[in-house]
C-alpha cells in the first residue's frame, strides 16, 4: 500500500527575505552588440527582477495551496502532486505531465478547466517539491513506471488518459506503449519522434524534411541542452546562487518555445502572465531544484528509446513549433489515431498557452471514447 499524504507549500520567511536581498543586489549587464536574438533582453530582465522583488508570494502561495496537494513515496522518490477530484466518482482520470523548464504550476489553469475529470498533475522527480530518484538514473522507462504506479497503486485508478509535454512526451508515449490495458487514451501535442536510427531510416520526403528542419533549428538553439547534459553542476551552481540568472535562463526558454514572436520577449505575457512566469522561477528557487531538473538531459530521459507502436486510442494536436510534423509519422506509432489536428495557436507549452482550447479538445476526445 502506497501512503498518499497531504502537502502544503510553506516557504520560510527567511528564504523570501534572502531572495529579495539577492535580487536587489543584481549586477545587470547590457545586451551584447550584434548578438543573436533570444527570448530575453536586458531591459525585460530588469523589469522582471523589479517585479519579482515586489511579488506577493504569500498570496500566490495561498492560491497554489487552494489546490489539493499530496506526496507519495514511489520508486525511491517522494512524488509531489496536485489531485483534483471530479464530483462524479466515475469521471475519467487524466494524468497531466510537465517537462523542462516548466513545473506543475504552469499546468494548473488547464487542469482547472477539466473539473469534470479526475486530474492528476505531478511534479517529476527532482522538480519542484518532488525529490530526485535516490538510487537510479532518471530514464524515461523509470519515469513511466513511476507515473503508472502513481495513477494505479497510489491513487487507485484502473484506467486513465495521459498527456505529456517536452521531456514527458516520451513518457506519455511509453505509458501507452507498455500499459495499454490501463491507458484509456493518449493526448499528444509533442507527437512521437522515434529514435535517431528510426529517423535516419525514414524514406518519406516530408518526414526527412521535418527532421532536417529540426536538426537545423537545434544547431542554432540547442546550446542550453548541451550544457545541461554535459556540464550540469557548473551551470546549476550559478543559477542556484543568482535568482536573476535563474529567472533569465527559465524565461528565455519559455519565450523562445511559446507561440509568440521570439524577438519580442514581452509578448510572452499575452500567453503566460507575468505572475505565472515569476511563480515558475520562484518554485525553482525555493526548492533549489534547478540542478536536479537537469538530470533528464544527462541521464537519458530526454533521449527517446525504441518503443513499440501503440493501439491505444490517440489524439494528436500539432503545436505551432512542430507545425510541419508529418501525419504519416503519427500514424506509424499511434495505430488507432482518432484525431490529427494542426493547432492555429499554442506552442511548446500548449496546456499553459491555450488552456481553454486544449481542454475542449481533450473533453471531446475522451467523450468520444465513452460512446
């Protein structure tokens, strides 16, 4: 029997006071001349730091604590989760997983719009209020086992629908591939890519063009991942000591991967409000989890392993940063593909960026499964 214990966020006053002092002593730099455009500018960072100094964390903490939160010991990690139960005990269960650099908090507005579901929003091991695995690498297979155990053995759901973004997209696929009796349906906004050898073996022109475009983009924008995979502790030391640096590192990626103009960082606030951005940075700061959040990059969870195609009913919604994802690639892995749609809005953080639209699509897809 896995014990599920209630949890509340309670950041000590001295942690908040130390944070404000550090922010007030930030040594800002100007933008480098002739640099490549990115999702952060010196002017925007100054504004965000000033806002963070004035940020009413106690009010935000109370808002987060209004969501029922719990912890459970699974696979050598203390797993933190939000568990929103629907009024109907027979309502469908939905697992909503985050990736990097976001946390559970960025997905709560999406979960809130599905109160006719039992929605589970966990923090991955080593993220936010979940401890890292104590005795094993953070592989996608281990993460899938942990998430499945959470939904079944800990929370008691015989069947559930699964959704994952970023790092958790591979876990999403693996759950459907390895637990078809328990996974009622899979929703993907980061559809299956396959291993590098599978990509290299593709013959369809549209598939080859898609992966060539991704490779070209990664060459220009993938430095963050290379550093996190090869020098995680050096980077983490800097970010764990400088809240302004942590804020810049996280928000830059959110801006670049969201469905907003990358050359206008402030545009992110039309999709994800400033308070939500500061909440993400705050959670990383108070839990000192930025270093452990890098583990997927150097322990293997960010590298897709070969997995069998799934016959679980699937809905694929192509987010804007993968607008050219080929349908043939989806049909190769999701052999019972019920929905394939290219979204007109919403990027890497689809659940956070367009919560109303995605919630409506999930509700429609799951409703059709019940007929």
